[in-house]
C-alpha cells in the first residue's frame, strides 16, 4: 500500500523549486522594465520645475523685504542682478541661483507677461540690471525671467508702473504660448 501512494502523488520538492525559479524570473523582468522606464524619461523632471518656481517665490520675498526696508528707513533700496553670474544681492544679502536654474528666456517666448506682444530677448528688463525700491513705496518697472538649464520651463517676476508696490509672478505655458499668473 505504501508503494502505491508514492507513485500517485507528485513530489513536493519539485514544485518548490519551480516556484522559486519563477519568482527569480519575475524579479529580473521587473528590474529590466524599471531600467527601460528610467532611461526613456526625458532629462527634465518635476524637481527641476519646482526648483525654478521656488526661486521665483524666494525672489518675491526679497522684493517684499526690500520694499519694507525702503519704507522703514525712508531711503531707496536696490537689488542688483548679475544674470551672467547667476546671483543677486540687496540689503547686504547675496543670493546665488541653485544649480540648474538660470537667468534666461525660452526661444520664441513673448513678453512682458502682462501683455505679450514682442519676442523676449533679455532675462532682465530692469535698467542696468538693478531693481529700485523707492522710499515713497513704489518700485521700478521691469521683469526678471528664470528658466531651468534645459530650458523646459520659464517663470517671471514682474513689477508694473503703479502708485503702489505691486509685483506678480507668472509661469509660461509653452504649449499655449501664454503666461499664467501664480
């Protein structure tokens, strides 16, 4: 009777080996699929997009700080921009753009953001690359443009001619070729 049961039931050791081998194959296939997906992604990532936006937000805060300094001290304040060096300074602070962010414009983009009617040529439109915050509360008119180093995304920080302090941040939508207010 013992011999008969051995002949009818398959060996379990063989099943365990086959299952382990299939799991190993699945792991190899998933690793190769992950590698192909990683290599097929474009060089631009969400992190680069967020980095440019964060820098525009940081510059907006610097604008507000210098505006308040001008009012508090009753003295004009200045923000000097160095587009070729990737830095700006004002009120004794020097800030460098993070790696991957540059002062630049996208090819063929039109501006200024509030009324785009001509192709942009310069990343800074302020006279002498210098933003002036006046003691009476206004700001010099102009725009600063930032892009990522791959020129996939562009943001702008703009100040208009106005009797009050007024700045606005924009993101350029290259698909529609239009500016979106942040």
